[in-house]
C-alpha cells in the first residue's frame, strides 16, 4: 500500500520535505499534502481542512503549525477539490479519502501514534473517521459536530447543503448517516474540543452539543473554550492553543504506555 505518486513542492521548512501526493481511493485519484521529517517519525498528525473547493484549501503554513522534527503531517484535499478526481459529498464517500490516506501512512509507520485535527467542516469529517482508523486522539477545532444543527444555524449554507447532501426533511437518512455522535461511546479514543465563543462561522453551541454527549457517554475528553475568539484565532492566542494541543497529544501518547 503506497501513494500513487509524489511531487516535491516549492516549500522549504527545516527538517521536513513537503510533497503533494496522489493516492487511489474508490478508483479515483485523490490528492493531499505530506510533510515528512528528515529524522525518525515518532508521531503522525492528520489535518482535516475546512470549507470546500478553493475555500479553506490546504495550506503549508497551516500544516506546519503541527510539525516538529519527529512529526509527520498529512492533509487530504478531499475528492473533487484542488485537482482530486470525483465529487465532494460533504461527509459521504469523501470520508474514504481520509481513511485510505491514514491507512497508507500506518502501513509505512506501524505503531506510531496518529492524532487527527479537524477544523471547521473538517470537524465532522474527523468525528466520522477517527475511530475507524484507531486514532490515538482527536482534536476538533472550531468544528462542526452536527450537520442538522449546521443546517438550522447557517441559513447562508442551506443551498450548499441541499446540493451536496439533500434537504433534511426529504433525505433525512443522508443526515442520519452523517451523525457521528451515535457511534461515540465510553471506549472511544479521547477528544479535545477547541472553540472560540465569538465564532460566527461555527457557533460554539456545536462544541457544547458534543461536550454534553461526551459527558453522557463518559468519553475521555478535554475542552479549551476561548473567550472573545472567533473562527480564526488571534496570533498570540493561537500560539498558546497550539502548545496546549501538543501537550494534549503527548499526554494521550503517554497514557498508551501505561
């Protein structure tokens, strides 16, 4: 199991090689970005982008926030986006793009902890896949946790959701299949919730909704609620939050050794 091809990108970071990769999923050629450290890989971070198409596309600078000299970072583009074949289905078969990419990485780096980070729309992509790939932990950052809530709260996005998923009254089953919370239980890997209380793109109610479910199911979790912060954090707050996320990943890895 391997990537179909790799193309070196004109992005230069110390200790890492940045490449655009192509891999086959459901007979489609799907693209993603890969940052591989020059030294031994001790951790894999999978970044799940937000938005769709050109909106929220994968950017090297964003991925680089999660790297260190022993951490590999991977981000799938999703089918139908940025040169990938197929059609983005907003948490439909495009979930396979996430799963297959991680399976390839795990075949190359067995027994290495895998942490997934889902931002915005990527939040629900991760909630629907992190257990299937046996992630060490999942971080949902300003993330969507419920598509029906999104449909109700974001009137401006209803047209997009109708096109990509369907009308919730006419195609309720399509939304039910995208309900990630129904499969999260006390034995699920730990989840870290990061959300700003002034987020206008994804209301913090999404985070509260997820947190309440995690409490009810006794799932190991932690929250970072950021007062006065929106969908994109201010630089200093973002820097502090990234340190907390890395501490969380380290804590989850240590718990595996105990």
